[in-house]
């Protein structure tokens, strides 16, 4: 299984905009937690500190952190940013998910 998590060009651009407004040293943390209507849910937080065992993904001005417990759930995923009629949001295209909710924020394996 690959542990690679990728960030699309659109997501990197939007993350870069968010982090620029947060000041120097800001990074986006993506984690997976239990809960949501499908069993697991994605969580997005801005952080200034990273752990030694974090997976660090950099693209352009975007720096994304993934904790080691979340890496297996996100392995092979691409983080994208969509802006459509129902709103703008980050979308995780996760090949490990066997089902997801309608809003795309929770999933099951």
C-alpha cells in the first residue's frame, strides 16, 4: 500500500491563500477521526507545530501535515478543492473509502 497523499493544484492554491492569511509558520493539518454519518470523518485544522513523525506534503505555498494514525486511512488519496453550486470545500478523493456521505466529509472503509 502506498502512503502517498497528493494535493491537487486547485487545493494547493486555496491552502496557500488560507495559510497566507494565518501568518508565518502556518500549516494545514488533515486528520481522520471516528464519527460522522459513515463512520470516519476528515478534519482540517491550521497549525504552527509539526511532530517529527508527521507526513509532510508540500506543493507551491501549501504545506499539509498528516499524523501517523491518519496516514493508513488517507493512503493513495488526493486532496482537491471544488467550488460549485452547493459551495466551496476541500474534497478528499480516497481510494480506501467504500462508502461516503452525501456531503463528502465522512466515509467508511
